[in-house]
C-alpha cells in the first residue's frame, strides 16, 4: 500500500518545513498546531520559502499556489488525523507531551496509520509506552534536519519493532520526496548525523577557546577543507581513498591532542549566559546588525538550494 495522506503535528521550525516538503512533491498534507497563531505564521513561512525556491529556479513559479493549496491548516486533532496514512509529530521535545500525544493518536487514527516522531533525543520505546501492541508495529523515529524543506537527510529508526514491509513503505515515501534516508539500527541519543556533528562542534569550540585561529578562519577551514569533501563523499570512502595506513598514522599522532571533554564548551556556556544566542539576539560568535538578519538567513537558504542542485548533478556522475 502506498502512503498518500500525510499529517504533520506541530507547525514550528521543523513541522512547517516537513509539511512543505511533502506538498512540493504532490502530497495532500494536514498541518495541525495547538497554537492557532503559530499555524497561521507557518503558512506565511512556507509561502516565503516557496517563493525563494521559485526565484532560484528550483521549482516553477507557477506551482507555488498549487503547493500551498495542498496544505490544509487544521485546528482539530481528530479531524487532522482521522483519515491519514502517515502522521509525523514535530511538537516540543518533552517526553510527557509526546507520550500523551502518541496515546491519543493511537486512539484517533485508523489501524493502518503509521505514527512517526521527529524527536532528536527521545527514545522511541519511551515515547510510545502507552500505545497498543498492534500500533507498536507502526511507530518510527523519522529525524529530519533543519531547514527541513532543503536538507536531504531523514534518519529512520530500524529498531526491530516494525515488519520490513512497513519499513519499506516508509523508505519509498521518502524516496518519492527526494529525501536521503539513513537506516539507524540502535536507539542511541542523537542517532547518527547529530553525533557526528557534535564531535566536530566539540573540536571547533575547543579550537576557538585555545585561540588556535579566529572564528572566521575556523569556519573557513571546515568549509573549504573536510566539509567540502564530505559534501561529495562520506568519511569511510574518503578514508579508503586516502589509504587506511595514512589515517592510522594521523589518528595515532593527533588524537591525544584533540578535545575529549564530555561537558559543554565553557565558551559556549559563557555566550549563552550573556544572552549572545546568535542571529536571534544580534550576536553569537559573530555580530549581526538588525538589517542583516533577514539577508543572512536568505543567503544561507539560497546556498543550500544551490547545493541541492549540485547534489542532483553529482548523482549523475558515475
Ligand atoms: N529545530 C531543529 O533544528 C530540530 C531538528 C531536528 C529535530 N527536531 C525536533 O523536532 C521537534 C520540533 O522541534 P522544533 O524546533 O520544530 O520546535 P518548535 O518549538 O519550533 O515547534 C514546535 C511546535 O509544536 C507545537 N506544539 C506543542 N505541543 C503541541 C501539541 N500537543 N500538539 C500540536 N502542536 C504542539 C508548538 O505550538 C510549536 O509550534 C522536536 O522534537 C525537536 O527535538 C528539531
């Protein structure tokens, strides 16, 4: 059976982009949030993001309205999910809330509905503690990356609770919206991509703390160095290309000098305590004038759109 009718619960940072991705690829999506104001803002955000995709010639300008028409804002949870095949929750990261929501969804949804969580840190078994035994075969973590409508990755839990045929339906669903899925075999915090990102972040913060280079240069080193290759080829293949003997020597020589703390960086803590939270407060590692904020965000999105275009081209190289 094809999964066709989608519902997204929570229309915040992630939820609006998830709904948008499905609608771009022709799916009818019900979008629900228990905050009506947030729901209205989400539609505006989606429209602005679609306009940018059209401006960058990633989609045809003529399709923006039809994509928007495929997203129905719903203010009643039952009405939102009652006829859906696939329901994704992207609500607050609170275990009690998600447990309650999954229990309610189990009661409201038809037996065939698959329930998914976009959680970044919570365990699937804990979140779905109160759902029926039958539904436990139809629950999954599907972890998107921000901004959801642009980032290709969706990590999928493959923890043994679900028959392969159901998992296969979900993989097909994501393939049909051009997402790259990753099968995660263990229920570990951060799944795969975030754990790798945190390992890089720990060293980046440490390098700034020790004054090894200016923030701009550390960012440049990452972007023009490892990240440039990573955008084309995964680490294990890169290691094979370079030679595992070379990697062995390098690891042997450098690893003992690399940051290994299990605490958040002191510098990061200081910034947070001083209210320097990044673009939303005008200062983080860099400073942002009020008039630069929108432009900076737009530049980031434009670059991601062009990277997506490059990725499509790269996929053709055999
Ligand atoms: N922000 C990220 O970068 C990111 C990335 C990957 C995964 N996640 C995960 O995705 C989820 C959502 O994160 P976010 O950043 O979009 O949060 P957010 O705060 O931007 O949005 C959450 C939305 O959920 C709504 N909500 C809360 N309780 C609800 C309920 N019971 N029913 C319906 N709507 C409800 C809120 O009104 C809000 O609009 C979290 O589990 C988070 O860990 C976030």
